[in-house]
C-alpha cells in the first residue's frame, strides 16, 4: 500500500473516530425506539439458510471467547473470506492469500459454529461473550448513521431503557471497529500482488491439500495454513 494513501486513510478514520466518540446515544436510542425491535429468538441471523450469517470480529473479542470457552482459536475463528464467487482474493507472488480480519467458524451446513443444531434449539453457546455484531443485530452504524439489517423482530415494541442499552452497544461497536481498523492500517506493510487470478485449489503453498493465508489484523500479520477440507492450523 502506498504510504501516502495509507496515511490519508488513517487520517480520515481518525477524524471519523473523533465524530463517532461524540455521538449522542439518546438520539440513536430514540431512532431505535421509533423503529421498534424485539429479539424473537428465531436463530435465523445465525443460520446460513436465511442469509449472510458471517460474523466478523476483532482480536479482543476472540480473546474474550477463548477465555470464556477455554478452547483454542482454531476452534473459534477462520480467516475472513468472501462468499461472493465474483470476489477475487488478494494473492501475492508466492501464492499466499491475504485477507483482513477474522470470522467465527461455521459448520458444514453454514450455520454458526456456536449455535445449537436446528433440531435441538436456537441457543447460542457463547451468548454471554457473543461478538458485538451479534449483540447489536440488526442495528449498526456506518458513516455516522444508524442502519438496520433485515430481521423479523423489527417493528415490535421496545422500551426507552432497552433502546438506550442497544444504542450504547451500537455506538461502542462503531467506535471499537474504527479503532481496530486504524490499528490494522498502522501495522499493515503491504505485499507484492500476483498479477494473475489463481483458482483457490492452485494456491497450495504447503502441500497438495493446503492453502496458506496471511491474515492482517490490528495485532499484526498471522500465517494460517488451511486444509481444503476447511480444517485450520495457526502457524503464527
């Protein structure tokens, strides 16, 4: 990444952070109350059959889940990738795929790895330490504005107190994500891209059944070797 462009991105994000830190949470709460919301515990936001259930999270959230569950990160997260077949992964001259950030693991059927099977219940196994994106769904902030994702719980009555709680969480998430992105850019050193669009099965850099990722986050760059059967091994 060009240093001048990188500096400009960081500067813009720092300006957005300054504005975000001063958002009036009561104003956001009033909007949430006007929209209305009540979680119906349907579990649809966690299941792939009902839409994009990808859960992106920052390093602090990963550590919180790891501490709470006492399981390794290889059972919690995987490199964040796109489900869009038109998306071209960023590949360097060594065939390593570069991606930014992490997402919660999903089961073979695409459901979140931490939700009970559909024939059992919609209970979340990490509810007390669930990521911010789950805690605030279906609300999120973007470019200083409140946005709403599709959800069957919208339109139901919500109290001013509940609205304010959600508003606090939504704004806190917005601020935390901006801070994390700034830290990511500051640590990101760039790479030399491969000029060719290589199919994922030809990107095997660690043997016939593996592909190597370089995951960039706010803590630095991490090497991850992922088997084509989706199992993951964290190298760094």
